C-alpha cells in the first residue's frame, strides 16, 4: 500500500500510455499474489462413499489426471458419511465434490452442478432393493419384518428411494422393517445382505452392477427384489461461492473430456463409466419429488 | 507252569534285553507323559495369549460401535478380524450388548442380529482364559466390554483348536516311534552285550553239563579269555575243582577197593574157619578109619562123618562162589541166596558169639523177580555191619518179606545207632558229600545196589534198642513181564 501510494503521487507526471501500462502492471501485480496463492493451495476434491471402495489405485489415477488438467496439486478428501462431505462442500472447505443426488437436491441453492457421470450412455442410475440370493420373495412388500441395511441417511439410492417408496405406501421404515441400520457404504450393504446380517438392503444400482463384475462371489450371494425408476446419477458439484473460480471450469472441462486422455480413460474404465456430461439441474427433479413425498408423509 | 517260572525259563541273553526294552518303554512312557503335559501347557498358554490379543484387539475396535449399538460396525470389525487373526482360527465370534442381545455374529445366518444369545453360550466357559472342549476340538473365550467401569456388552469367541490336538498327536507319534526305535536298539545292543558277556559262562556250562554225565574235563587254556580276570579266575577255579574231584574219585575207588578186600578178607578168614573146623574131625575120622577101618560100624560112621564134613566145606565154597561171580549176579533171587548169606555170615557170628534171628516170609515161589546177586551182596554187607556194631553175644536179625510188588528186607542190630553223616550215604538224595568224606564205604556199596535196583533204603531205631536198616526193592517189571511172556 505504501509503495502503491508513492506510485500514485507520481501519476500526474506520467503520460496516458504510461498510465495504461502502469494500470495493467498494477492489475497484474494485484492479481499475481491471488494466482500464486491459488497455485500454492491444492485443489480439494471431495469423494463420498458412493465410490465402490477405497481403491487406492483408482484414487491415484484420478488425482494424477486432475492434477495434470488443473495444473496444480489436487487433494482428494474422503469422509465416512455423505453428511461430512456435504458439509465440507457447502461450507466451501472443498472446491468440488462427487456427492449424491439427495444432498444436491437438499443444498441446490448453494451448489452448482459441475458435471454428471454418464453410465450406459445416460446420466442416470437406479436404486435396488436386494435380498439374499435364492430367497423366495415377491416384490418389495415381501421384505416386511426384515432386518434392513441402508447405505447412508443422506443417500438417494441407499435410503431416500426406499423411504419414499414406503412413504408412498403410508409406511415408515421402522413400521415396515423389524430393524434397520446404516452401513455407510453401498458395498457394505451388499456385504451385510450377502453375509445374512441383514435380510434385505437398499443399494445403488450402479454400484451393485459394477461390483457384480469386480466381486462376483460377493454379489451373486444377493439378488435384486426391486429396481427403482431411473434417477439422476450422483453428480460432481461445487459451491456457488466458487462459481468464478477458473479451476471449477477447468475441472468441468477435465471431467467432460476425461475419455480423451489416457489417464482419464483408466479412471473411467475402473469406474465402468462412459464419461461425464454437463446435465441440467432438472435431471434431479425426480429425486426432489421423493424428498417432497417423504417430507409430506413425515 | 507259573508265569514267573516260564519267565525264568527264558535264557538270560533274551531276558536282559527284554528288561532293557521294558525299562526303556517305562522311561519313554514317563518322558512322553511329561513332554505331552508340558506341550499341552505351552499350547494352552500360547492359545490364551493369542485369544487375549484377539479379544483385546476386537474389544478396542468394537467398543465404540457397541456403545452406539451400531450393528454394521460391529459386524465389519468381526468380519475383518477373521482375516487378521488367521493363526488363531476363530470359528465364531458373537458380540452382545449390555442386555445380552446379539449385536452381530461372525456368521449372522447362524445367530441373527438383535436376537437373544443362545443359553448354551453362557454355560460353556470355565475358569481358564480359554476353555477347551476336547470332544468338539474347540476353545471358548469370553471378554466383557467395559466402558467407564460399566459393562456395555461382551464378546463370545470360539476357536478351532484341532491343530493343537493334531500337534499333540504328531508329537506323541514321534515320541512313540523314536522311543520304539531307541528301545529296539538298546534291546538289540543289550542282547549282543549279554551274549558276549555270558559267552565264557556257556563254556563253563557245557563243561559242567558233560561233568554231570561223568566226564568232567578241565577247560583248556585256549578257552580262558586273557583279558577278563574274573572269568579267568572262575575257569581256573573250575579246573581246580575238576582236578580235586578226580583225585577224590580215585581215592574213593581205592578206598572202596580196600573195603572190598577187607570184607573179602573177613569172609575168607570166616571161610577158613568153616573149612578148618570140620578138617580136625575129618582127620580124626581118617585116623579112625586107618586104625579101625575094618570094623564095619566104625567105618560107616567115619565115612559118614567125612562125607558131612566135606559137604559142609563144599557148601561154604559154593556160597562164596555164588556171591563173587559176576556172571551169576543177574539170575533171580531165590531162597538159596539168603541161605548162602547165612552160611557166609556164620563164622563171623560164631567168632563174636552172636545169634541170628532169621525170619523169611516167602510166598512159596521158587524165585522172586529181583536180581539175586546184588541183593545178596547188599544183605551180606548190612549183616556184616550189623554184626560189627552189635556187642559180643548180641542178637543180629534179618527179616525178609514178599509184599507182592516188592521185597522188604530189614536188618536189625543192637548197636548204638548210625551217625547221621554215615546214615546219609544210605538215605540222602545225594550221597556224594558223605561218600567224599571217605567213610562208610560198605554202606555206599549197599546204596549203589539199592539205586541200581531202583529201591529205597531207610534207617530207624528199633523199639528194643539198636537200629533197623530197611531196604525196599521193587520187583523187576521187565523181568516179570519177560517171565510172563
């Protein structure tokens, strides 16, 4: 500021061209520390347990890819629950996060959609109600009095969809199921059902399908009782407060063009995804409707 | 045969190795028992340690989840721990809350979450850290979950301990095989050693066996082991014994011969008397014949006297011949034999002015199936002895009785009794010691006769004083059968 002041004192003696140069130089001088700070601070990317598992190899490739595309360090932040990641995202403590459609709908006012994964050509997925393989059960109503495994209270496919289904039928989980518990992970829901700890579970259909390829011995011990309608795939979102951050745009570009890059294709192959697309917020209206159903039933 | 005698009948070279092997078996059984006991303790403390570590680790990981009643977290901890603690081989782990309800079990299909813990789970624990059920080859352990001094639940764990038993069995088999091999080697070594040790004893034994059959030969110097002082001393001792025995036998034979000559001398002197006595009468008769031979009465009387005198002499000579001619000794006993003995004894009796009580109960048969020669010899010897020990003018007796199966002869005297060491020659099972003392050779000859004929002899004091020697001579069956045939 003192230096700036001394420069201002000399303004009167500078030519207009000089002034223009100076103004540009000042703007650059003012902008540089911010850019430098931005370059020093790693880009924080949050991951919810929607991820298949703590696959370190996948995380390594993802971080490498994002670092190369964002031109700086990327820190992958993961937490045990959706709630923790959502809180970090909404409060701006992470720059972007791959969250579930349910928290996105809940915090729509504070969040921007960065990109949405595309699976089998569409940014859509389903929620499955699963039970132990070979169990004679006719539809979801046959799961009454089960011990039921949910994924996460903030998960769309692992909780909201089933809760909404019950709400539509004027039921609450504690009335329909004898007991229920949260496993905080879709893979854990499959493990709980496969082991017999729970007789049924609510799970992300995408996770179930992908795991059927990766861990068939686990998944084949379960079967699908009900598939929900197609719903918006868990998106990558960023806080509205960072809308102007060029790295958010860079992230969107990186995600959308992931399939063009060798490292990116590795990530997509491991995730069994086609790529990322820019989808409109309306994609999540069906989820919002479920939230409303649940809210109305109470 | 009793087991002990049967055992004693087994040769020493087999008995010693058998005892060595038996000792090895006993020792190995004791060692095996100690090893297995020690192993069992080690295994149990190892298992206790492992189980303690398992339960400690599990406690700390499930405690927060148990506090929250988080079924999934408890199950997840159990599921993950089953891979971490593979060396412990947990079969089943159940975590209950403070109400005893199941939060999660490692096998939820067997024990459902939120269910009551089966009753048998509570009763399966003992006082040890890990209670082992040997039938099911399973170990059980329980750990209370304590938080801020309050029990909030418990962990019930079951472990597969079959590997411990397999290890024990393996050790037992190894011990048995090793000990069997060692016992076998020791037994074989013992056999070789004993066989080698008793080798010289076998030499001695074979010499002794041949000595029993009458040919006691000294051990040749080649067979005496140079290095073994004890055995050499034993062999030298044996050789000394053989030489001494030979000398004693020679002496005994010599003495027997002398005794024979002595008794023969007495007999001969008696016979000379017997012949001499009538000789005076015979010469008188001849003188009478010379002087008054023409007188018919005197001549006949003198010739009759000469004839009777000569007949007496002939009888004496015949009796002596019958007694001392071996070729006549095998013929059966007749009454004549006793008459001959009487005749032979007569001079001795007369010399000592003794009387002879004579009682022969004969059943009328001409002869008895007993060899006559030896019996005459024995009876004559006993009667001569009886006459010798009976005081002058005393009574000597002879009773002979045919019992149907045997002949019983009793010779009585009025002597002061027979000393035990002399009596032994006649009645002891082994007359050797008494004979070797060089005394009572007359009796020894009697004993030899009695043994030869398979009979027995006994000595008893008589009611009216003096001693009675009784011979029991069985009838010779072969002869009897041969006669019958």
